[in-house]
C-alpha cells in the first residue's frame, strides 16, 4: 500500500512498494494496449484515472 510521508518543508512524498509498482504497470499496459505511438498512448491515458490506496504515516 502506498504511504504518504510528510516532511518538515510541507512537501509530501509517496512511498510505493513492489506490488504498487506492478499494479501501476499492469494498469498502464491494459489501458494502452494496441497504441503504437506516443500520441496514441497519451490520448488513451488522458481520459483515465488511476488510484492508489494510501496509508498515512
């Protein structure tokens, strides 16, 4: 599960574990299947929303 990490300067970082990364790559591959150019990939992804569950620490 992705972890949001607060720092002293007000900027947050998100820590991803291996399963999070694999999940993102899988979503990307599913959503861009058949696209052959950068423009086609951007067009397919522009209407998509991806979500990561978070664990605030």
